[in-house]
C-alpha cells in the first residue's frame, strides 16, 4: 500500500457503564495495569509503525486528555485531536476524521480495547491487502454481547450485532482497518434504534461489496468499558510493559 497507514483512537462517550468512577473523569484516563487506559491503544499503534494518530473525545474531557497526552511526543506519536460534541456512535466519531485521513487508509481502535497481541502483523497484512477493510476477531465465551460474524466457509457474509443466537463464537473486536471508502459508507448510514451510527453497519457495507477480510487475535483481549471488563483488563494487563516506553521498576 503506497499511502501511509494512519491511526484513529476513539475515546469519547459518557462512560456511564463505569459510573461513578467516571463522574469526574473520562473512562479512558482510568488506570489499566501500569498505564492510563488510553496509553494501551496508542502504544499498540506505535508498535505497528502507526505514529500519526487522530484522537476523538468529548468536549468536557478534551482538556484532561490533552493535559495527559499533549502532542504525543512522550509516547513517540504525533497526535491530532477531534471533538465529538454529542455521543452519536462509533461510525459518527470516525467520520470526524475524514480530513485527517485524506487519501490514506486508517486503523481505528476503540480506546477501551486492551490486548496482548502486537498489531504489527495485522497492520502489515492490511498494507499488503491494499484496499477494502479488515476486522480483528477474538473467540469469546459470550459472543451475544458483541458484533458476531457469520461465515460461509472462510468468508464473513454477515455481521450481527448482539444476536440472541450467535452464528459463531467470535466477537468483532474494536480494531478496524479501512480504506478511504469508509467515509462514503458512513455518509450513507442511518441511525440505529439506539439513535447512533453503528460501526457494524459500516463493516456490513464492506461485506456487501466483498471487500472485508479478517484476522484473529491469539492472545487475550479485554473490553474495559464495563466495570467487570475494567477489573478483568487490570488483571490481564497487570504485568504488561511496552518496549521503549519508560516505566518505574517495582
């Protein structure tokens, strides 16, 4: 892929599922292991040689996020900030990054995703892919809590959001690779019953055009967006250390 792969980290939302921990702060500033939650997606992107990153958050928390991260220099990345004025869903937040993306492809990571695996291999595979979209999957015990892919052979033919009867045991994690066409698909979306623009609908658009591939995470993966998930992510990431990032020894 000739164009540079850029990153987007989505760190908006109200954090209502983590209340009252989020009464005075953005959930992405809460600790997970040795680091603030938001450090995890940023440092995983850096490992994958993705250093130009747009970070989307809400206006009430922008000051705290900027105070923590600044330009991104201390983490070895170059940050651009976007404000999501009102919660409107993942796809709506991603749509705010169109000018940032230009003609370049994107890897989008939800800010509460904590993972053991490096993203480098997946990023390189997408660079080779050259167009379309790629999602990362993880086999889970409760797929009904997530977007779930339905397969025909080795091909994803549908993604069902929080199905009562999951068509597979895989969850679509909050890590997505998209080409420039993603913004055209976002403009065609209608709000869901929740009143939000859903990322599953974006992925379904790529499925319909036969332009969606996938990879599978082998290591642990945590969604720290709920109280139970946050506690589990802290347990999993307790000893996680990123190469090249300063940290205090025990």
